[in-house]
C-alpha cells in the first residue's frame, strides 16, 4: 500500500511540476511587446545621398517597407526620407508629382 501511495505522489508531483513549467510559456505576452508586434509595416521613400568623396553620383531614392516603430524611432537619423505618393494607377511611388501648371491668361492689348 505504501508503494502505491508513493508512486501516486511522485506522479502527481511530476504532473504539477510539468504544468508549472509550461504555464509561463502559455501566459499572455506583456503589453509593451504586444504593442510592438501590432505596429505593422509602412512604406517610405528612403533617400540614400551620394558620398561626396566618390566621383560617381550614387544618390538614390527607394520605396521600402519598414516597421512603423522603426520609421518613428529613426526619423532623426534619416531626415530626408518622405512618404510615398500615389500615382494615377493607385500604386505607391517615390516620384514627386509635377505641380499642375496654371494656364496662361492672355493679356488684352491696349488700343489707342
């Protein structure tokens, strides 16, 4: 009888110990980490300026997708980056749209 009781006690202890080891892994993540995960991605036009010490012009503007947190936290390191524009097809582009020009109004000539 004592052997059966001992084996049952050891088995119960092992089950409780196993469940307590898994419980923290199943717990909800903390709010701060969860907020970072929910930040999502945004599109930006990343400006890579030319190195003045090289003779080639290597400046470029690329449309990239980054974490919203990353864009917010690194805006001081990349002050030239800007939001993309939507072209006539509804697609994002880094090409700056031309300002519409106003039609020239003819000036009436004076008659003497």
